[in-house]
């Protein structure tokens, strides 16, 4: 059983946009996601073979807003950097399942 909900959303930044041209895609994933699970979900959603998956844990951050009166926290997270075989390109903003 492939859990497609491990891929939350693509990361949109200058660096990830440049990497998309090279066939490297960055996604926010569930904190319980594994490399194998991310690979299976990506292949199922987009129909392309995955060469490599790298996982990055993002630690929570505390920010002070205003003049030190309010503190907010960003939750823990996880990112996956997915490399496709053969430098193929995929439109990550529209998957096959949503067509």
C-alpha cells in the first residue's frame, strides 16, 4: 500500500526553481516519511522513475515578534530532495491524479 499523503507540497524558492531545470525536486513531506515511501509516492503521482531521495530534518525555530512581547514557534518538519533518472522534467504543480 502506497501512502500518497507523505508528499505535502513542493518547496518554492529560488534554489529549488533552479534545481527543477536539472530534474531535482524539493518537497515538504510528513515527519514520519521514509525515503522508500517518498520514492513510491512520487513515482505513483507523477509516473517518472526516481534516481535518488535525500531527506532533511528541519528543526523548530522560535521567533520574537514586535518588541519582545510575543514569541511564536515554527513546527518541526522534513524535506525531501528528489532526483529523477535521466534529467527528466515533471510539472510538480499538477500531478497525474488531479488531471
